């Protein structure tokens, strides 16, 4: 699976599947019936308001004894480097269940282009991490730096400023942040800005300069260059697609 590839599809499971692994993350979201799963020897089920998070490289098998259907998302590790820090089985609140139904309807109606599918899965990952991020048990210093980025990503943030917030040296913060979050603070900041800019391109009428300002880029050319390298297409491409 290439770093830019995502795959959202409907799947039904028959009987029992042998233990296996794959080189990408996988989300299994409930639509109909029950799927019993074992992920790295942790037993659980996908049903009603419960989903499964299967990180890349985790040994897993399944068993199904009734009619079922699930929404399955295959995700490259680079898209969600911290997904493996979520529990294997997560509860879905009403808002997440509504979003799963929305994804299902979009898929069934053939309304999902590849770039929209990518964007929807980024949002789904963000929602899951917001709901279950407290279970990541982050070091308080990493948590402080992450919260500062979350609150101020629309502003200029320096490495020295983050290190001060975390009461660590820049090198110590980079190492600890990468260990716990799966990427450096700079990478996390960039991911946050890119996700928000894509959301604004898709869902707002703001012009591209105002979107660049809203995610912390004062230079339109710098924003366009970063966005194009991140998603493989320019901001104006996605703005045209959303119209």
C-alpha cells in the first residue's frame, strides 16, 4: 500500500478467518451484525456501537456466525502514525455512529472520489483520536506541547517555544514526542494544518489566501507548495472539485 493510498469498502465476513497480519492499519466499523475479533490476543467484537482498530503488523483473526456487513478502511501507516496507540476496540458515540452512517451512504451512492475518501478518513481518524486520546497515556510534557499545537496551529510556532511549554530541550521534546505520538512536533503541526486546510477547502467558501492564513501560513506560495507536496494536488484543484 502506497503512502498516499486509502481504501474504504464494504465487507461481509464468512465463518472463521485464520490469524494473519498486513502492512497497513485497518478500521472495522459496524453496519450490520457482529464480528468477533482477536487482535494480538485481545478478544473483542465489532457490533452496534463498537469498532475495531487493527494496527499495521498486528496478528488478528475473526469469527462471524450471522449475516453481517461492515465498513472497512485500509490506511497507510503514514496517514495515521499514532493510530496504533488507540485501544484495539473503541466505543462509538452517537456523533461517530452518525458519521459512520454518512460514510456508508456516500460509498453506496457512489459519491466518494479518491480525494474525498482520503479527507473523510482523515476526519474519522481525528474524531477517534479526540474521543479516545486520553487512553494514550501521554507524558504530561508531551501532552502540554500537543495541546499548545492544537490550540495555536493557526499561528507561528517555533521549536524553542514548544520546548519551553514542555519544559524540555528541543532535542528531548522531539525524541519524546516522536516516541509517544509517532512523529515530531513539526510533523504533527504540519499534519494538523493540512487536515484543517483540506476541510476548509471542501466545506467553506473562504478564498485560498484566507485558508492559508487560517492554518498559519502568511505566504500563499508557501502554503500552496506545502499542500501540493502533502496531497499531490494543488489547493485550487480541490477547491474546483468541491464546487
